[in-house]
C-alpha cells in the first residue's frame, strides 16, 4: 500500500503541478554498472555526466538544474525490473532513460509501454522496443535490429562478395533475434550459411565454437555480441588460424574490441552508429569532445570514452532539448509532445546548446515514428582505430 501511494504521489507531481525555481528536473536511469554489460553502463555514465555538467554549468534547463538518479540494473532482466520499480517510487522522476542492453530493456517494456512516464531507450536494438509501438517509448542512439541486419547482410554479400558465411551470436535478446534474420537475409542474397554458433555473453573461452567455424572454412564471419565478447572472440579466432573476414554488428564497433584483441583486430569490420566522427579522431568536434572528456575525467580507465559515452552524451542533449521546449509546462505528457517535435537535432549545431560538442548523429522523432537514429555505416579497423570503409 505504501509503494502504491508513493507511485500515485509521483504521478500526481508530474501530471500537472508547477515546479518551484529551485526544484531540479529529475531523470531516472537504469543502466548496467556491473555484470556482463558493464562497459555499456560505465561508458553511458561518463557520457551522460559530461553532458549534464555542461548543461548545468550554463544555467540548466530554463533555470532548473538537471539531475540524474542512477540505478544499477546489474545487466540482468530482474535487475532492470527492480531498478525501474525503484525509479517510479518516491524520486519524482520526470523521464526514465534506459542505458542498458536489450535483455534488461525488454524486461521492463511491458510496464513502461503502459505509461505515463516517458521511456527513452539509449542502446537496446531489440525490435520489441518499438514494436508494438507505444507513445511513451522512444529509441535514441540505437539502430533497430532490422536496420543492422540489412546493413550487415548487404555489406557481407555485396561489399565483401562472400559466398560462404558463419554466424556467431551471443545470448542477448537482440542477438537471438538477429542471428536467424541475418541467415535468412544472406540466403536471400544467395550466400551459403555454413555454420551457426551461439555463445554466452561474458564467457572467456570460445574454443568449441571457433573449432566448428574453422572446420566450416567460411569466406566471412558475422559476429553479433557485446564489445567484450567481440574483443575476446576476434583474438581467439585469429590465434586459432581463422583468416575469414569478420563483420560485427554495432556493438562490435567499439574501442573495447580493439583494446582486447590488439593487433588481431586489424581488418575487423563493424557497423557504426556512434556519431558523426569516429572516437579517436583528433580533429573537429570529436577532438574538442575528447579534450572535454579528458579534463572532466582525468582518471578514466583505459577504453573510455567508448561509443556508449559518445551516444549517451548526444542523447542527453536530445532529452534536454525536449525539456527546454516544454518550458514551464513540465509534465510527462508535454515532454512526450515535445520529444515528438524533435527534427534533425544535433546539439552544438543549434542555438540553445551551441556550447555542446557537435558529435552526435541527427535525432528525429514524430508522433508516428519513435526511432530517432537511422544512419548506419560500415567501418574497418586500421592502425588501431576504426575508419570509414573506402568505397
């Protein structure tokens, strides 16, 4: 009864009451600070905190401080359910931001798709995020599985001209959906799928799967998994003498993969959805952003910032823009209305947040389209960093 009363009070707070000038705007976050997706969570936290510190240093949102309540979902579905339960009780959260992978995100969708709290999904690419659609759920920095499947399959079949392919995929929710979809798409292109191997995300030894792939001797390997999975898998594939070209999904386009695989990562392909430039590019807005990151987090561990830092930074400003447009009418319903008006928004290229580093890809929403990012491009590792694939 007490929990129900607290939920009712929180909903009433954001349903229509006015805020005092000193009241902060509170965003609730579930993210994987621990567990097998921790590189997502740690990267997310760095990027989001950098953006919020910049926003608050410039006066906040219409005079209100922007604040996050961060709850570790431990990279698990149960952890995400517990985190969302906590965020919806007692903290007067205006919006929930999901910084987790697909499996934890999918677990909380049945609750959050019912509203009334807007749910902004950062990284999860599982198609169930937006299908069936909900007016309350938005997908920001992620490309949906279908788009990534199409991009990977087209590149493997037509960019690399592979005739035989092995598919290696983890046990995350999006991987389980992607693997059969990639197989079907490749077969439609006339490509022969000669091996299919699944693995547990977070494992460190893939000998059995690699031996099966090696025996199949494919022209190319499609790899779907988290960055840590990718770094370990690529390294072990090359040590085992597998020379096939490797093409990863968006999760593989991450500095963590290069750090773990070392020289074995050279020639690795992946799909990039992170930003307008690649992390490590010392020029332009990315060079500026890297300097800001180093100044804000001088003791960040090796591997950070990563692509999740970059994507969270850009998404923080998208959320902030919707809040800015909401003006004094800071209700959950109006925040949803304002998110639906976002068109080709990139912080740093607008007037309100001209001080931001313009590193994000454009975000666009409408009342009938809540997939904010549509840009997807193949990249390849050369000289220890991801670069655009030459035409």
